[in-house]
């Protein structure tokens, strides 16, 4: 049953419309977004769908086809940050943020369904936030731009849910275009669509969901963010984006503690890796980005220390099996890795990863191609 039919069955009337917002894979640039640096995500074909109708009585009704259970009924005047840690906090947080910003959202009925894997580092939460924000923007005629919707969705996750994420995930979901990666400056939110179509060059970019669930609200993400902010303070800059790659060694020598050195080294070098990938894609040389991806994984593993045995096994096995490069993607502590390989070798690489997981006694991974897809949109 589709979300439109599910909405009608649930609420007894047809929705005003149906919207979609995708999950994302980040090609390169990890933990750089909240440091006001550079990232390069792209949207996946996997989407959160929302059938939505306006209400005028202040009631917000939320239902998930995936989780089941009863309709969650709230009142828009009574929404309070950090009072709900379940899935409903994401769409409810968007309503709260819109109202806090002065937008006249007087309630809504939502029925949601998502094909974005949860806990896989593919931004299932951002997809929920963005699809809700876009639907309410359209239904209420708020006139907000895609970057504005992304910033509001980020605020919902930061202030209402309580996860101190950067804006990359929401921008990727809101602003991506098919066949492109999104080169995003997280300081001013300027963006550039970079052509990125691996299949056209005989390549495959695989997502390997390790099925190890991560929870970014558990403090590990926040600790990294605080460590990066402390490193910036010690270096006398507002954000680590302001440390030039050419000055990195001098900056590291000025830092008194080993943790700050590791975090600063990762962020500054990953911003530089984004620059390198942009330059390579601008020349059409997708194959050459493989080694940069692997460099990024080593930095995430050794300097930021957010990898795990399953992610390391994906990267090591893929590269040993002939892949062009691989790295973990997303917030870490589980989730997914990406693997760039010749399309002709994709089955061989996939089989090697699956066999390595079996030999290690790990849960079998989920492997699927990452196809750069369209961003958030109304479906009807």
C-alpha cells in the first residue's frame, strides 16, 4: 500500500499531497560540516515519503507505516524540545522550528514511510525532517528556499531532538540533483552541482551497510564536535575551516594535547581531500578519486577514531579485491562504507566482502549501488 492509500485508510480522507526526500551518501568530507568546511554528498534513490494534509485546529497527527503502532497525536502549542526520543521527534521538531521562526503552521496530518535504511549512516533522520519541511512549506505557502528548509530541518535535529549535527545531511536531501554530487560550502551554504555519474564510465559505487547500528545521540559525536571546537579555540580561529592545509603542520605544532592534534589533522586534511576530489571530477577522472577515498578512511580510523572492525573489514577487503578505493561514510561507529570499483568487478568485490564478514562471524552486510539521484520534491 502506498502512502497516499495508507493516509486515506488511516485518516478517512485523501491527503492534500505526497512528498519525497532522499537519504544521502557523503562521497568525501566527514566531520567537516560543523567546522564550516566543505563536503560532497549526493542523494540516494532511497526516500522518505510523506502524505500530508493541513489542519487548522492546532493538532499534529503523525503515523509511520514502517514502525506501526498508533497515531501519535500532539498539539502544536505544546511541543517542547527533547521530550520525545522516538521517530516522531523528527517531524514534530520541524513543526516546532517553523512555528518558532514565526511561520503560521496550525497543524497537520502526516503518514510517513521510508526506504532509507535506519542506523546505516545514510541520513534517514534528515530525510524525515526535509520531507516534512518541504510538505509544510508547500501546503502553507511559506515561500522558503531549499537551503532555508535545510537549515530549519538541521535546527529541528539540533535543538528539538538534541543531536548536534551539521547541515550537510539536510542540504543533500533538499538540494541534490540527479547525476550530480553536491559541493557544499558549509559556511555560507553556497553550492555547486558537480557531474558525477560512475555508471557512465563503467564504474560502480557500492554502499555496504554493515548493519552495525550507530546512535549519534550517545555522546561520541558530540565529543568529537567539542574537541574540534576546542582545537579551533587553541589555534585562535573561529572554525577549523580557517586553518589552511599549507599551514597544517605549523598548527599541529602549536596544539598542546594529542586529541586536539588528531581532530584538527583530520578536519583540515579532509577539507583538502574535498578540494582534490572536486578537481578530479571537474576533469572527468572518477577513477582517480578512489585513492583519496581510502586516504579519508585512514584519517577517520586513526585520527578521528570513529571506525569499527566491520567498517575496516569492508575497506581492507574491497581494496584487496581490486576496488579503486573505499571509505566509511557518515557519522561512524557502524553504519555504511562506500566502495568505488570497476563495474565489471562489482560482483567479485561484493562476494569478497560478504565472505570476509562470514569468516569474521559478523552479520551479513547489505550491499547496493549508490546512484546519484534527485533531491526532495512533491510527487503529487
